[in-house]
C-alpha cells in the first residue's frame, strides 16, 4: 500500500472502542469522539506532509510531519494505556487525562506529549532522530527556518524529501496497526 493510500484509508474510517469497553465509555462517548478526531488529525497531517513535500514547501511539510508524529504517539499511548481490549473500571478516569489534557482544564495528571513519544521512539529510533530534526527545523529562532522558506540546495531537498516520506510511512503504518489491534471500524451505512 502506498503512503498516500494509507492516509486516504484513514480519512474514510470511523472508529469505535470494542463492545466490552462500551460499558464504561457508553455509546457515542467522548472516547469515541476523541479517537475519531485523533485519527482524522493523523490522516490530515500525514496527507498534508506529503502534499507540502510535493509542492516543495519544506517548512509547512516539517510542521505537518512533526504534528503527525505527535498525534500518532498520542493515539499509541492512549491505546496502550487504556487497552480497550481489556476494559477496566478506572478507564473513565484515565480517559480524562487524554480528553482534557490541557492546563486550562486542570485535569490533574494530564498526559504530556514527551511521555507519549518515548515508547514510540524505543520502537523506532530512526523516527526519534527525524522528530528531533523536525523540532529544530520548525523552531522559530533557528536560522534554518528562513532557509526552509526559500530555495534550497538539491542535496538538502532530497534529504528533506526522504525524511518526510520516511516519517509519513512510519506514522501511517503504525496508525493502521493501532487501529487494527485496539479499535473497531464502524461500517459505513449509505443513505438510499
């Protein structure tokens, strides 16, 4: 499957937690909305990374690629932390760590993105190297930001293209695995 096809597939999916988990989460719950919003964010960021690469907009591609890595790490941590295949009664308390993970909501013990990234990077050290480069590339006071906005050397362009495609592939494949292992795909019902 091509990388773009992975993100097209994700755009068309509606996810739900397994039936056993719904007794804690409830139908059409905040959890369902959260996982679908996150899956759509991954689909959008992954597709836009590839789109921006094709257009040669390296700064935008870097921003989307970094956001994609973080969204995939959050989905991965969410799925592993809650493990919807084995529901627990404290699941709703754990859910608030993700759904209200902002200081404004003061959910207490909110999930920090670095905690989500660590396990992903243990599994994929190359993704960590790429993420670190992307963090530097999008940092507003890094000299490279101005370079990414204009014409760049052909070797640098080839390296950036390779890095972005590798990140997109890794994130797309990981997302599909998470979806298949932890969530149910809701069949599309066509209106006739």
